[in-house]
C-alpha cells in the first residue's frame, strides 16, 4: 500500500506549487502578452511545472492501479485550486483537473489489462 502512494505526495506538492505560480497570471491577462524576460521565465516555470505534475499523476496512477487510491488523490488535486485562486476561477480549474485526470486514468486502465 505504501509503495502505491509513493508518487502521491510529490504530485500534490508539485501541483500546489504550479497553482500558486498561476496566481499572477490569473490576476490580469496583460501578463501573458507582456514582452519581458521575467514574464518569459514565469511562463516557462509554469509550463514546466504543468508538464511535471502531469507526468507524476500518470506515474502515480499507473503504479497505484487502484481506484480506491487514485480517486481520493484526484479529488484532493481538484480541490487545491479552490484554496489559492478566487472561487469562480478555482471552480473552473477544479473542473479542468477532473476532466484532465479522467481520460488518462481510463486509458491507463485499458492498457493495464
């Protein structure tokens, strides 16, 4: 059981870090179109964190291979954006997280058989 949960805390930590890095981007849309080196660095950091937590979720779900373990971690990851971002936008991010996690989990279940 402990081996199955090995990537869960790492995934949740990286996901929380990525959501906290998204706060300046969600405050104003001018941030994205700004042409400065600091903006580029922030967007590269956010995109690399998104890639990393996506990879970690896939590894976690593959190694756990149990709905009873994956579903609570997926639910926690869907609730994390609501803690950091304003409620309406947090709900959008939470729905996106559920939509993102569901197909990858179903696809892995198909290939695991």
